[in-house]
C-alpha cells in the first residue's frame, strides 16, 4: 500500500484522479449519510404519523359513536317533541272540555238546589198530608165505628119496630 501511495505522490495525474475519486467517494458517502438520515427522519415521521393516525382513527370512531348516539337521541327528542305537541293539543282539548264541564256542573248545581228545595217542599207537603191523613183516618175509623154502632142500633130498632108491628098487627085482628 505504501507503494501505491508513493506511486500516486510521484504522478500528478494519478494524484488528481485519486483526489477526484476521493471527492466522488466523499460525495457518495455524503449522499448515503444524508439519505440514511432522511430515511431515518422519514421513518420517525412515518411512525409518528401512524401513531397519530391510530389516535385520530380512535378519535374518529369515538366521534362517530357519539354522533350516532346524538342521532338516536335526536330522533328520540323529535318523537318526544311530536308527542309533546300531541299532548299539548290533547291538553288544550281537555281544558276546553273541563271548562264546559265546569259550566255544566254549575248549571247542574243550580238545578240540584232547585230540585232539592222542591223535594224539601214536597217532603214537607207529604209530611203534612200524612199527618192530615192520619187525622182523617182516625176520624174515619171513629166515624166508621159510630156508623157501625148506629147500624146496629138501627137494626135493633128496626127489629123492635118490626116486633112491635107484629105484636100490634097480631093484637089488632083479635080486637075485631
């Protein structure tokens, strides 16, 4: 090798060629080193991008799940809103019906009081008529007893009269 160096030192042309080869070699080494550094940096950024992509895909899937939950929740809320509207209209109808029922109830209350006062009057009249009926029944029974007594007396008197007539009619022919 010493010989090769001494041969190269003695010949200028070989020196230039060696210098050019050495420069090309350095250039190639420099390109390889720079390329390997770039490849290493690209590898690091690719790994970082892959990690970032994995995280973003997890985040995207989480967000999609949340979006789906929100859609389901939104559909539920829309259904509840429709039911709320229906319930609101039903409630309004019930309020109107309630008002009408209150008016009818007031009218029925008035009618109830009138009927109740009429019933009270009728009950008082019935009570009075019942008392009058009892008085008249007692009087009727008393008069009926009196009439029966009078009939019995009349019958006795008639019998006595008939007997006296017989007696007088039987006594008259003997007088002749």
